[in-house]
C-alpha cells in the first residue's frame, strides 16, 4: 500500500512539474510505444504472424483519441492536486491561527489574573487606611470640638466616605467584567443608615447652598437584613449626581415602604434635568450626559454599577426627567425585616450542638478560630493537614467543615472534591456544608462553588461574618448575635488609636476581644511573638535561607503567607500588609523591594505587638474602672 501511494505521488509530482501539455505529450509517446510493442508481441504469440494493416488501423485510432484522453486525465489530476495543495495550505494556516488564538487567550487570561491580583492588592492597601480615616473622624466628632474643628472634621469624614464609594465603583467595575459581583447581607440598623445618608446629603447640599429635604414613611423598620454598604453606595451616587447638576433649589430624598419587604428610595433634584434622547442610555456603562451649563463630569460608571447592584437586591433603578425641570431617580429593593437584637445585659449564653471540623495549618489561626467557635458554643475538632482532615472526617460526624485553601499536603479544593466524590459514589451517607477559608479578597463565591465549596469566609475571620455563616446554616440550632460595646467603650482611646491606626485594625480587635476577652487575646499575641522567633513563623530565617538558596523561593513565600494569616488573625494590619507583599513572588520588582519589605517587617514587628498589648491592657483597666 505504501509503495502504491509512493508511485502515485511521484506520478502526480511529474504532472505538476512538467505541466499538462508536456506531460500529455510524454504520456502519449510512452503509451503509443507501449501499445505498439504489446500489439506486436501478442499478435506474434497468438497468431504466429504480424498483421501490419491491423496495427496501422490501431495506431491511427490511437493517434486520434489517446491525446485527448490523456490530456483531460492529466488536467483532472493536476486540478485535484492543486486543490489538495491549496487545502493543505489552508489547514496549515488554520492550525497556525488556532495556535495564535490559543496563545492570545492565554495572554488575555494571564492579563486578567494580573488585573485581579492588582485589584486585590489595591483593595487591601487602600481600604485599611480609608476605614481608619472614617472611623477615627467619627470618633473625634463625638468629642468636644470647636465649630471650626467640627466643620473641618466633617469635611474630612465626608471626603473619606466619598473616596470609599468611588473606590467601590472601581472594584465593582472589575467584578462586573468578570460577572462576579455579589452581595453580603447582614443585620443593619436601618435608622442609623438613613441618618448617615441624611448627613451626607446635607453636607453635599450645603456645599452648593441647596436645601436638603428628607421624607420617611412611618412604617420603616428598625433592623433589616441587607448589604448596607451597597445600598449606601447607590444612594451616594444618586446624591452626588443630584448635587452635581443642581445649582439652585433643593434635593429631596423620600424613603417609603411598600408591601412587606419592598422599599423605595426616591432622589429628586431641581436641576437641569436629562434630555429625552439621553434617558434610555443613562444607565449604560461609560455614558455621560452633555448639558448646556455642565460639561460631562465623572467616569460614567456610577449609575451603571448602581443599577446592577439594585437588580442584585431584587429591585431596580429607574429615572424620570424633563429638561430644565430636574430629575427623579427611584431605587427599589427587597429586604427582610428582622427582630431587634437583645441588649448586652440580656444576651443569653449560646447552647449549640454544632460540631465543626476546622482544617487549618497555622497554629495561631487555629487558636483564634477555635476560641471564637467555642465561645459561640460550637464543638471543634482540628486537622492541620489534608490527610488528618480526611481521617477525622471518616471517623466522626460533623455539621460543618471549615477548609483552609492552602495546606502543606493538599489544597482545600482537593479535599472538598474528595469528600464530594465519595458522597456521590455512596461511600459517605452525609455531606455537611463545606466552607472555604481564604485570604483572597477578590475571588467570588461562585468560583469556590465550582471547586466543590458551599460557601467562603475571608481570612482573618471576621466575627460577624462567621456568626452570619453559622446562623445561615443552623438557624434553628444556632441563635446568637455578637454583643456590641457601648459607645463609651468604643471611644475610650480615640487619640491613641488615631496615632497607631496604620498598625492595628482596632475595629477587628474590638469585635474579637468582645467575644474572647482581653486575657485570651494577650495570650494569642504572646503565642504569635514566640512563633516569630521559632521555625513556625520565623520569616527572617526563611528570608536568609532564600538568599543562600534562591531555588527555595517557594518555601519563603509560603512562610510569608503563614505570617500574613497569623498577623491578620490578630488585627496587626501593618505586618499583614508587609507579609502579603512578600508572599507574592510574581509581583513586578518583587526581588528589588524584598529587602526593604523585610527590614520594615523587622522594624514594625515589635512595635505592632507592643502597641496592641498596650491598647488591650488599657482597655482591660478601663473596663475594670467601669
């Protein structure tokens, strides 16, 4: 078969090389000679003589017919071969284009990962100081101030809140591109939220000498279950736009309750209004309205993002307007009313039969998480790696599994998929909720669900988020809300906190110390400091080892990851930030900045721990005096 293909291809190559005319002529001569010799041979063999007249007739017929047959046959072969060669080139070109497209998609995917990583870094780096500015400014507003100082401080607080909302829009823009924007619903004091919105509206209106009017129906609930940050983000965008395009008159916010769980927020201004041709595009991404008195301002993303969030809240955002007569934006959302939480002195100890398997490889994180969970009334077993987790899971029955993503022997995703596969194959009779523990601030819940998880909690563990998660899965067995500190306890050291806000996340510390107590917190700090001096969390030792053995870079970044988690579990944001930078070995200029980051970590290590210890001791003494 191979020989036949070989000679057939040789034949075709000769046809292409010589051309159809030359090859037809050569073929005619060859066939004529072959036919003549064959005719003579067969005539002599069969008849014993040669009839030359018959041979003459045959030659004459061959001369008349054979050239046409050979020519058209050669033409057919040539056309088929040229088509084959053209098809082969097309296939080769298509394969090349497919390969180029695959490479382009890989580069695009890498670019998206780099963008997500950049947004995660920005989110972490900016939110902490921004929250510090907002928190400290609010604390100072509760102190004795002159009118001028209060005015300046209101401006600072408003500017920080405004920057936070703008930043939320930018982060949401990235999430909308990836189809992973989501809500975090929690218990909020609806009256406090309305009061904050009113303060923002009054401040905005005052800057342009406008009147601000707030209207509220009498049937508004005190407490709602919703994402208060997202709601504030939408209303801030609406108030900002209303103020921007209004030069005189007033801005009105009207809040009404319709049906049981439906709420409407109307923001009306007396500004320039929106042209009819622009109304249908007003919620389009990057669209800006050009007006006579006002040039287009802003990025054109606020309203588009606000409408997306409104739809996530099972509502909508609409607008009605006439040019020159102002505009009215109407936001509708759905939210469940919840009962008023018990005061601190009426809080009953929680009694729960919830049994949890905590899979975490950093000892300090285990200590903190276990203390919080046990304080919430849960029974906790701990596994430090994947194999221990599987062994404990197969020996005991658990109501919930908390899975750290990065473990020494396997990932949390691999464990979750192993559990699910065994459950689907009938090996396990029951599969409890699997909740991921991760320090990644940008990945969405859907991405974790695709890897076998039921839910995700961010690290360091936030007490409120953890409580909300437990109530979500065990609403009947678990009935507990974290007690809140009274106002005087919150503000007892505002000046001290202001000067050290870059080192400590005091809001996180308050939530945790309010649950586990000061003494337990101090013990955790001592554990952290001891671990930094041993092999467990000795980042300096790991860095020195990396400099001597560059091939062990992964070991160093893993150690930085552990230190980041441990520092975060105590609210040591400065150390957490530095360790986070050191763990990201693929950052641009990572190596050139590594020495500076390491030096900063060594510098702030003792200062951060001593500052937090000092705050805790002051707080304990303050409570004792009360």
